[in-house]
RNA sequence: GCUGGCGUGGCGCAAUUGGUAGCGCACCUGUCUUGUAAACAGGCGGUUAGGGGUUCGAGUCCCCUCGCCAGCUCCA
C-alpha cells in the first residue's frame, strides 16, 4: 500500500495517496484545466506533495483562459511546423482575447494559409494529444533545440528578466528551471515539443472547435526594428463555441462603430486622397461637432483662468532649436522650407510660441499662475504605416495650453488641471479610460534622450504621481514614455476594437523655461525661473472626436448632435405647421431640419432613424389640431401629442444638461 | 518605415480559365403623399486609384507610384 499525504483542496484538508496528481483531485470536472498549487499554476499532471495547498483553476477564469490560449498557440505552432517543415519558432504567449505565435518562415502567410492551418490544428486537437512537462538542463536544451535559433536565444536569456528581453518571452522560459513540453499522441508517440514554461491544459481535446486564426502580420523579433521580422499569426480561443461566436459578434459590432465608417455614413468628415495621407476635411455635420467641442473647451479654459492666445503655423527653425525639439523630432517634422535665406518649419507643437508670449515683457510673481491657451494647428510627419483615421493624423488641432507657475505653485496647478480634465471627460460622457504616468528611463539606450538633473526629474515625477494617485483612478506606469523635457500624466481611452489612444496630457516641464531663459521677479526683488506645465484637454481635437464617434456609435448626446431635432410631417399638408414649430426651436439655437422631401411617411421615419438624430418631431392632423407634436426617440419609442411649449422645453433641457437620449 | 493584404460610379458589392463592366442604395425627373424602418416608373453616373508593360484582347497577369486596411516599430 502506498503512503498517504495530506493536501488542502479548495480550502479543506484531504488525505490522498502519495503521487496523486492535481488532476485526480478534480476528476470529472472538465472545466478545471490547471491547478494552483501553493500559489503556483501547475499542470493537472503535477504530482502533489504533503502539505500542498491546491485550488482548481477553471477554463473560464482569467488564468484558465490564458492557459487554454497558450496551449492553443502550441497547437498552432505544431500545425505550422507540420505544414512548413523549415519554420523556426519565436514566441507564442496568450494575450487579451487570444494568443499569437511568431514564426520565421521562408514565405509570409497568405490569408488562405490560415484556413489550411486551422484545418491542421483541428486534426491535432481531435487527436487528443497530451501536454507533458519535461525538465531539461540548459545544455541539453541547446542540443535538443539546435535547429531553433530563437529558442536557443531565449535559453540564454533565462532568468528573471526574460519578459524584459522580449515581451511575452516569460511564457517560454520562466525564472526557474527550464522545461520542454512534449505533445504525446494516444499511442504514446511524441508528436511535437516546444521549449515552454507552461502550464498547459491536459489534452488538446479541450480546445474543441472554439478557436479561430484571425490574421497574420510581421512583428520584429524581440520587439526591436533592428531585428529581423518574424511572421506573427494571431488567433483566439474560448471555452465554448458559443463564447467564440459571441466574441466574433463583438468584433463585428465594433466594426460597425468604427469612426471611419460612421464618419462617411453620417457625412461628418473625409480624407480626400488629393490632400494626402493623414489630412482630414470636416463636412458641415462634422464641423458642428468640432465647433461645439471648441466652444466648450474655450469657455471652460477661460473659466479656469486661461487667456486665449493665437500663434502662427510656421516659424523660423531656430525657435525649435531653442526649445530643444528639433534635435529630437526633426524626422517627424515636415521638412523646412527656405525663404529669404531662412529656414521655416511647420510647427509640431505650440509651446515655444507661448514662451515667446511669456517673454514679450517682464513678468511679476503677481501674474503667476499665468495661463495661455489656444487651438494650435500642428503638423507632424507621422510614418506612413501609423496614420489611422482621425486617431493618428498628420495635421491636427491641439487645445494646447501652458501654465507658468512658481515651483511652489506647481502641485496645486497640476491638481487644478487634472480636475479640469476629468470634469471635461465627464461632460463628454467618456468613462472607458485610465491614467498613465510616463517617466524617463534611467538606463537603456533611450536614457540619454532625457535632459535635466536627477533631482528635477524626481521632484517633477513625485508631484505628478501624487496628484494622479489622489484621483483614485487606475494609474498605469509607463517607464521611458516621457518626453525629453519632463514627465507626464496622460489619459488613455480605448477605441472600438480595444486599441488605446492618448487623449489629455499634463506635463511638468523644467527644461523649456531654462532654455528660453524665462523668469519673473519675485516678491523679494530677485529674478526666478518659472515652471511650465503643458496641458491638453482633448489632446488632439480630431482624435477626441474620433473616439467620441466610436463611444457613441454616432448617436451623440443632444448637445453634440449635428442635427438635434428633425421634423417629419405625416403628410405634405402638415409641413408648414411643423416648420413653424422648428422655427421656434431654431430661434432658441437648436439645430433643426425639416424633411420636406417627397418621400412618403414610412420612408421618412426610416431615414430619420438611420440618421441617428436624437429627436424626431412628427406632426399630423391630431397634433396640429391639438397644438402639439409627437416625439420619436432613437430607440423607436414615442410620445404623442406633446404641447409645443413642453416639447421645446424638453429639447432645450436635454441640450442644457448634455443629456443622452 | 517594415511585412502582408487590398483599391471597380458618392456608398456597399458583382463580373467563369484574360473576351470588351453589372446590381442595390444615394442622386435626378415624373406620378404619388394622412401616423412610426424602404410607394411606383423612368433616367444620369465608371478611360475599373494613377502610370508603364505583356497580349489579338487586361478590372483580371507583371513592374512602379499613390492611397487604404491589419500588425510590428514609433508617437513632443
């Protein structure tokens, strides 16, 4: 008879035979894919020791999903090598909603290749191969993997910093012992194997048919453009076919929200080829939204103590040398144009020009904080592959503002600005965002780009961090992400397909005041250097508008809607009556339209519905006789016979309160 | 910038192995107009992104440029 050991299973103690595996504890529960043993994720084949604390990890948990997806990535890799014998393996980690695996292959994958790979994967899955863990020494691994140069490179990186060396590499080589996972067929033969930390699901069978390969694209090995590009295949995997379908439906829904699609459908803006890549024109309806945004933020800046200023779109290049921008960003500024022996540059940021306003006369401490603000039209030569709808353009409008303060005033001003930003995001109804704190890199190849003393960086970073933390919002560190002249807090918002974009920013700058020699006279008569705080509330008005379009899927709150009330007469006869109601609204500043076309009533309702106008006002005989109108809302619900005065009040109130209806 | 995929009237799409560009919506004209997502009829509109090549013949094949999409890298 075998000896007994005691383990704690899901909170209660149990005596089991020695050599019992984690999987045996949860036999019969197919949802359990791995186990957490003493806090560590382990395969179900893991043999338990006396005193182990074991928790089941089910496939629908965050960890369980990651394991499922990581195992699916292995199946993909096996499929790739079965179809392309010379494919070399990179890394293959789970990611949000799926996984990827990188391969070095002679010919990049064509979309049709993915179909063939899916078939090969299904075959492997149906074989019910088990994932078996095997500990190897570094030396043995290097021999066994002699045909896998990328894996060998990872063996050399093993240790706590594998993930730093290559994002995702931590799933291949952990901090501890080196392991290889073998895929074993039912007849006991070895189908395939891969250097991997694990853990894995017990059998490929568990993947079922709830996976799909999504796309392929190149990715630089270990994330550096100095390295060769591998071919990355992205896929997704879910516990059930239904969940896979729900995910695919979500993606399809996101595609319908895409601001580039809605922008065209709703006639908001376009990107004419004749202008060039990354340059947008706003059509009248998009112009309304842009103007509402600008009116709002101009008013709010003035309320928050800013003065509205104006500066030109170009400047002699020396200004950007003084500011220090040119050495850093020359390749992303449009090239200079030469006139009268001087080189002029399109501006990519407004701060140097605001510094000139500050500098235009002597400043007293009594003037501080001095706050300047404008809509700066800036141009950046973004690389061709990154230009993207409204979210990454080459010509944009920044609500660029700068607070000049004493060092002592800086913390309060940063808090003031963060409150301002968060209030603005609330007024626009955005809630899917988080804060990011971008700091400098103190080591690594980029560390030299940051200027200023250690003390300055430390002090500035501390101020930003304290204020950001106090907001109570999620705060994500972004080491190395700072601009060369100082750290920043930024608001990151998500687009329809989950990509995040930088929106508002607050940056602490001790460099430009130094470079421009800015000063003010203090109460004691001495000359002091101010601190400059850059802030942008929308960031780029174009980008913010794009994110708004996706957030609302085009169904804007009333105050932003291009057309706020659309009149639809039941028949031609009632157009004049409805027109009078609309005129009254128009006199109150409401944006109205009357559908006086010769379409019939149902068609007009359909058009109104498709236009996403918040209030459709309908009038027929009943309404006219009663001095009323009928509302039709975006959800198709209706309210009939509303007295005209009440109707007007309802619409005005919705605009005033920035309500979504 | 890199890798791959794409580019057909304003929009969404179609066009067997290369054989001489079609459809829906929108738009225009006419008839029509009474209660909540499409009245009917007729019509206009494309040197198939641009340029070059192969071919008797190119939307379909090849090359270059521009633009778009996805990912990677970058992002003051």
